C-alpha cells in the first residue's frame, strides 16, 4: 500500500533528523553561554529597525552589560499595546521578522494574552518535539533490544483550534500553529489520514483518534502535550472499547463521536470494515484492562510522550498502570512564549536547556536583586526565568520558577518547579490565584457575606477531573449553592479553562464548606511546631498529605 511505503520513508527520515537535532542539543552545551549570547545579538539584529528596537537603542548594544543597561525587564502589560497594533496589521513593531501566527493563553483576570510567533520560533518547536521523541525511542530500543523501532504511524491526542484573528492569522497554541505547517505529512506519520487535524467542535477528538489508532495494529507512538490528556484516553478506551470495536468491524462512526454530518461523511469515505482487527481488540480487552493492555493492543508501541513532571506527575503515574514495558518521554518545558528545554533521554524528568531557542537570564529566588547567566546557576537551587525570544519579547519575565538538576558541560539541566501565582494546572489551562480570587470576590457579592479564607484541590478520583473550592465564612452559610456562578466566573476569568471545560477535559468547579476558624487553626498548628509566625502563609492549595488531611477533616 502506497501510504505504508511513504510512512516508512517519512518516519525513518524523522528519526534521522531527530538524531541530528539531539546531537546539536549536546554540542550546544560546550561553551553554552557564548552560543546563547551569540543568539542574543542575532535577535537584536532582527529587532534593531523595529519600533521597539529604536526605542531601546538596539543599535548601541555591543555587550550583555549594554543589553541590561538599555533594555528593561518586562511583563506582558509592557507589550499589550504593541501587540494590538500588530494584530491590526502594523509591521516592524517588536521585530522585523514576519509574524506567522499567535499563541493565546489567559491573562491575569478577564483578559487574553496574544503572543506573536515568528517562523524561527515555530522551527524550534518542530525541531525538538516529535522528531526528538522518535530518535530517543530508537536509541532506547537499540540499547535494550539490539534493534531500532519499526517505522509506523502514531497517535497525536490533540485537536485543532480554528481560531483566527481579524488579520487572518491563526490564534491558537504553539503546537497547533506548528502542526498546521506539517499537514502535508500527517497521513504518513499519524493515524489521521487527512492533511489537517479535526477541530474539537467538528468531532469528539478522543473518539476519532482512538478509533483510527486502534484500527492500526502497528501504531508506533502516542504523542501528547500533557500526560493528563493521555490519562483521559486511557479512561476513554476503558469505557468505550466495545463501541469502538463495533465501529471498526463495520467501518462505521457511532453517535458517541458527536460528529458534524459533513465531517462524518468525509471520514466514512476512507474507512473500511476490519472485522479481524475488531475481533483482536475485543479479545484483548476481554482479558482485562491491566498493565499490559496497551502492549497487547499495539505490540509495536514504542514510546508515550507528554509533559509528565511537576503538576502533571500524578497523571503520568496513572498512565504507568496500563503501559508496562513502554518507555516514557517526559517531553519538553515551554510556554506560549517559547520552548526552553527538552529531554535528551527517555524515562528522565530533567530537561536540557535549549541554547538556540531563547536568550536566558535568571533571577535567584533567594536574591531578587541579582541577574545570572546560564552557566552561573547552582545545582539544586531555584530561579525565575527571564527570556528574550525569537518573536519580539525582550527580557520577558514569564513568571516560571525552575530548579537546576545538574549540568551537561556548561549547560544546565532544569525542571519546571512552579509558576508564580499559579495554583492549578491540571490540563494546561494555568489557573492562577488571581483567577480564583475573582471567583471569591463575586461569590462574596452574591452571598452578601465576607469570605474569611479559601483553598483549592483537584479531584482525581472522578472523571472528568475537576477543581474543588473550599470556602470558609464566618456566618456558616452554605456556599455550594454558588457552584454554577463560580464556574461561570472562572470561565470568564480564564479563557483556556473555558475551552477545556467545553471539550470535557476538565469538569466544572465544585464548592465545599469549611468550618469557621479552619485556617486560623492550621496556622496555630504550624506555629506550635516551630514555624516562624511571619512564614506561615494562608493555604491556597492542598499540595501535601498533611494539608489534605487537615482541611478535608474540617469540612462541614
């Protein structure tokens, strides 16, 4: 079959490119600071004749010291006006490079951030995502089994987001913007036999991706942005395998697909009945949904990829229960503003800083008055990341805190530790303290009473997972009656939360009542254990077993 022949050619070429890119990652660790500073001056050259570059004297910058002298530390509010003009088709504002799209994410409260993307930024993403993963899988299998992976198509768990700005440019997320440029390759390295991904409003993407991947016994990989998405797929398969097997047997699409009629007709044209494969699927599921199920369904499955550290570690652990023998790629560390680090080995939670992606500065958490370069960091210490990226953001404080895990030559391995102000991030929506505070303020108005304190946690024992807001008020009023209002406010405050609720990737927030005096009792307990009173802060998230036991034990 022609498609299978082309798949072999394309996937093997991607593996080869991945080896080259990993080699480049490693060679960049030698004299990493000098190479990173060289990138800085390349970026400044791109921005020299922009409005921003003229304002901050890019033409006078000859050293890193000049850069820090002339260019201030920035936040998104410093760019908001510029970006609005760029969206209105003004050029050469932040950079002279053409803008090919925008990544969007939530702002502080009630606003959206539009982050410009240039082609060099997109190239970095494609360079260190799927091809890197495939090369690492090939290395792993050669070392363990003496032979490389068998080229075949894999599953990508994400849908497309058909959001466009008035200027015609796509406004989505970095993976989606990058993926649109690779559409001509889709039929040959992912199971979807079309040159575009399906929009989440066109069809339930969990259905179509599972349906098409299950039909192909040789499915090679599962690539996701977050392991939370992979965990969702495991639950979806366990619940719906009988319907999926029936559809594969008859070459049909069932109602659970929630497919737009036009899309359903389009897909059915390329589907063929596969009764033998359907029987294989039924036989394996009937044996049990256990640690071997994925390997039994797909004997060629060679790697699962996704962000599975920090807040996503519980989901990676859940997926491990069904993936015995399949190595994990913990992927990369990045944001809408850039890709900052990537894993260079499977089953490793540390990521190597990408010297060719951004110019980096670091602010020690313990000393906010210092600014350090990448070779001045100490293993085990935490730092705030400041980036100058390839798309016109200069000395930008992304509000991420990383922990240094070690060095390769003069380049650090890092791991995302937390985000300043961020409480929750179960599905990549980045819910902050400001978002929850907006909910609390509105509920105060609706309930006509003052909230003493509040805390949140994530329920992982139900599906879809959802957040629980625990509220303490002096009058002992029942706050659960405001759950619908709370979810509505959170939708308005955080647009990405709204997207994921609509896609059923996260459930609506619920509310529980705390006894009056709970937070005061917690603080007294910590002080009694010897904690300095000035260091005992209000609990906002139940992120330890001790906090969880105490606060859940004080529910009304």
